[in-house]
C-alpha cells in the first residue's frame, strides 16, 4: 500500500513586511498599488526603541491582503522592488493592524489611529470595531453617565458622545439606540411621576 504524499501549502492571502523610507524608492506606494491589492500602511514608526532605549530605524509596517493565496517568492519579488526586508506571512490581520498602533502594547509608543492608511479599498475601521464585551462595557458607561448627569433626553447623550467619545457615539448610533433611548424615556417618566 502506498501512502499519498502530503505537501504543505506555503501560500497565504495576507503578507506583511516593513519599508524603510530612507532606502525605499520614492514611488514605493505606486509599486505596491500596481499589485491591485488591498493593503494597509502603518504610521511612520519613528519612536520605537530597542531594549536598551535606543531609537530604532524609522520604518513603516505594511499589510497586504490578497483575494487569493500568494507564495513567498511572489511577495519577495515585490519586496525586492522596494528594497524591503523579506516578507512574512500574516496569520492575524486584525492583530497586525492593532500592532501598527501598539494598541495592545501600552509600554510602547502609541501611534495615532488617524495616521494609519488603507489603500486599494482596504477599510481600516473594520479592524477597530468594538467586541461584544467592549460594547457591553460602553453601554454600562453610558448608563452611568446618564444617571450621574440626570439626563432625560436621548439628544443630550448623543450630542455629548458625538463631541467627546467616538466609541460611545458608535454604540449609541449603531447598536443601542433603542435600549438607551428606552432607558432614558423610562427615567423621564419615573421623574415625572415623582414630581406629581
């Protein structure tokens, strides 16, 4: 009986690498754009430090997201055009995008979310959506705010969130409009009964 030979597929949809602005061609974004792929560009990492506190060479993290699988050699052809180090497969795109800002590494410099850029149709906001647990926490914070501030109109909390807290605004507009507005209405009716 002969055994079937199994071969591991070394092709992946998501790949990552870094570019060093000082050594990459001026048109490096166009070179990547010519791939017609969704890709995400981190802010310039110019405040990263080594363990000894020395500033690392400024660099930009890149995430490529293909519709089909690509081999290491195919991606290496691209990184060679950019004078970039060898590419690495990316098993967790969300984790990498969060790493581009050091969101989950509070000891590292926190880069500005406004400086991360999606190209080729990549929607960066998809990677920063609140988890179910985080939405519940935000809902609790909103309810505490309503109670602590005696809010009796939905408009008041929406206006506050719109100007002060993007996560609250997102939850109020997209996930909890009915429940929070019902909570406020109930508080208002309760206060009206107490006044009578």
